[in-house]
C-alpha cells in the first residue's frame, strides 16, 4: 500500500510534531484535536483541519491516534472505525493498557480494517527531531505497510509481535526506567552522605557497571549531562504523572498476567507518594529531591 493521506488525531506535545514531520515528508496530513489552540499550531505547520476524528478518518489511508490515555483512544476509535474505508490502517501511538489495545485490534478487524499498536519512546525531543523508537504490535503485513511512515517520525521501529505486543514492550521498558531513575538517585544521595562529589560518582558509574540511560542521558543531578532536565530546574521533559501512568499500566498488566515484580511495585509506590505530594508536574527525575529529603 502507498499511503498518501494520513489522518492524525491528537496534536499535542507528541502528536503535533509527529504530524508535522509527516507533512514535511510530503504526506497529506489531515488533523483533528479537541483543543482549538492545537489546531491553530497544526495549521501553521501545514496540516489540514478536520472538524472531527470521523471526518479526518473518512479521507485517509492511515489513521494515527496520539491521545492522553486508553479511554480517549477507545472513544476516538468508536468514531473512527465506522467512518474509515475498508482496508484503512489504524495505528495507535498513545501509551495504553494491553487489554484495551487487544480489544481495539479486534474491533478494527471486525470492521475490515488493519491495525497496529505503535507506542513510542524518546519523548517530545524525539518527536520533534523525528528520532522516536516505535514498538509495534500487529500483523507483519500491517507493520510493513506502516514502515515508510514510521521512518519519517522515528529512527527505529521494532515489530514486537501480534496486537498488544507494542504496548507490552513499552510498559516493560518504562518499568525499567521507573526503577532505574530511583536507583541512580539513591546512589547520588548516598554518595553525598559519604562526601563523594557528584562528578566523581558520575565519571565512575557512567563508564562502569552502573551505567544506564537514567544515569548517562538523564542524570538527576544538574550540570553533568547536557540533556538532563535537572539542568533546567527539573522542568519536563516528561512529567512524573506520565511515568506514574506507565508504572500503573505495568502493575495492571502484571496482575492480569500473574506476575509480581517487587521493584516495579515499590517504584510505583514511591512515584505515587511523589505525585500525591504535589510534584506531578515536575520532571520525573526530580524524584531525587524527595529521596534526599
Ligand atoms: P498531550 O496531552 O500533549 O496531547 C494529547 C492531545 O490529545 C491533546 O492536545 C488533547 O487536546 C488531544 N485530545 C484529547 N482527546 C481528544 C479527542 N477525543 N480527539 C482529538 N484530540 C483529543 O499528550 P502527549 O504528551 O502528546 O502524549 C500523548 C501520548 O503519548 C500519551 O498516551 C503519552 O502517555 C504518550 N507518550 C508521551 C511522551 C511524552 O514525553 N510526552 C513520551 C512517550 C509517550
């Protein structure tokens, strides 16, 4: 299939720049967002306006949804599925729970539509730069059809398996992130108490067995890594509420699958307290301030 017309539903912090990258790559992009200011920004990037998700879907070969959470996606697909022409490819890039995602795949298949779950990693910087990683669930044929588009929005796309496998990969990855940002923060807090400079610890751990993305790219101590939100007084980046959402999805999936990841559960509890204490809008790496206190 050569997809030339893309409907893009949800033009927020991630969807806006992703849609703009498709437009720049030569696709005709028809966008819809419930927020008027998002529609205005998208128009400046050359995206055509539709007045509903259904109206955008009717025109499209591929419909991408990039919405806050699973209930928003389910509501949007209730409109999109009956409007889309047979054979249209629906691709959800929001972060959602695995069970809802599998149900959405079934709904699309029953209507003669193809579907993928294709959540992303890489944050708003990756969305703007077109360097996202896509984790994709769905048929090999649907994945092959989407690959040219994915290449315009991201640097890497991994076909993880059948419907829901992309979301499974996403929440497992983000459970690693939730645990590792706490582990890295605890190491810096302990180092401070032992009289060790943050720079010395960073220089050792970032090239030793402690190295990981939370340390090497996202160090929670300011002044050590240029890409770290800590340098910017922990302005997001990615807000703590978003990491907590992903950790809760991982815990929900674990419960449904009969798994009990002890560190994942503990990290979820630590981030729940952090958000309850009013820090949900801060970057998640600000967890180091709570651990220090
Ligand atoms: P956002 O809140 O900035 O954007 C979501 C957009 O959806 C908003 O503009 C909102 O107005 C719009 N919207 C809500 N309901 C709608 C509807 N029914 N129809 C059309 N538009 C609707 O959120 P975001 O940061 O762009 O995140 C989107 C998704 O990507 C989330 O599922 C999030 O978990 C995931 N994600 C975000 C990041 C990140 O760093 N921001 C990273 C990876 C994954």
